[in-house]
């Protein structure tokens, strides 16, 4: 069964293609590919983000309070009308990311997000997560606001499944035709050849990884996919804003 509750720290790094390949080859000494990346192939993730008409959730998130939250529907590839998707509630509390999700059919997820009324429970759904999402939906009037998709390579530590590293590229978005089943297309969010790496760990990252990132001159950023999509398409900020932060060993 897929993991439905995550509590972890997430650090993000932006890099070009050369830096990606240099790092990827070094990481494979300690990491292994996710089962969906067999033969070095990507897998596509598509997301539909929900927000208020006034963009309350993303504007609050960009203000960087200690507590922030988002709601999205996530699919792997382009889902059909009855395909399994995940309705996800993502929270960040003082730097700790808490993600709670439950599986359901695409039509059920749309109906739940629209009405605030959960679908009838059945095996495979998470009752507790559904209750939390129901409460969240009662607090806001939400609607689909942005489509975001990307191609991913995921790695897991050979020593511990607590460490996961993902690389996303070809990040694309749209603010029209907001249906996951409508197709995997959109305007590029980053320049061609750029990669977004996320290091996800329940505790601190291992010393070998910190040293490797420092050696390659890679520094944490404050990059948010939905946040930068909002800045680019709604707030009109143009190019993504990247905040760099040095690693202290």
C-alpha cells in the first residue's frame, strides 16, 4: 500500500543539466532508482492545485509564516475518468513538511474538492485523512486554480528508506482547461535543461550528502513550483525568484 502520511524535511536545489549529471552519477554510489524509473526512464506527475478566488493559500504560503497549507489532486501520468488519483493536503510547520493523502477515483476527488462532501468510504481510502480534508474544505471556498506537471527521477538511499531524492525537469503549467484528464501540456516554468532537486529526509541529511553538495557548489533554494507559477502568471513577477542559502557543515 502506498504511504499516505509523510512527516519530513524537504530541501530544494536548482541546477543545470551538467550539474545534474555530475551529481546523479555520484549519488548512485549511495542511492538506488525508484521502481518507476527502471532503465533510467522518467515518470510523469500531474497536479491540480486548489485555491480561493483571491489566491489566499498561495499568497499566505509566499509570506512564509510558520504554518502554511495547500490542497491538490495528484495523478501519475494522464488519468482516465475512473483512474486512481490522490487527494493531498500538504502542510508545513516550522520547516517540517506534513503531507496527508488518500486514494480515490478522479471523479470522486473532483466532487469532494468541489462540494466538501467526501465520497462513500471503501477499502483503500484513509478515513482519518478524508476527515481532515473535509474540515479543511469547510474553511475555504476553493476551486481549481493551476495545473502543474513535471517529469521525475526518484532515488532512495541504499541504507535507509528515510532518505529520498527526486529530480524534476520539464516543469509545465497552465491556468486553463483545468482537468487532469485533459492532457499533459502547459507553458514551461523553468528554462530548458534546468532541474529541481528535492532532498527529503525524516531527520538530518547524512554527512556524505552534505559534503557532496558543498563540493559541487549546490545550495538550497526557496523554490516552490506553485509559488513560482503564481508569481509568473498572476502576480507578473516574470522569472522565478530563487533564494540561495549556503550549507554549513
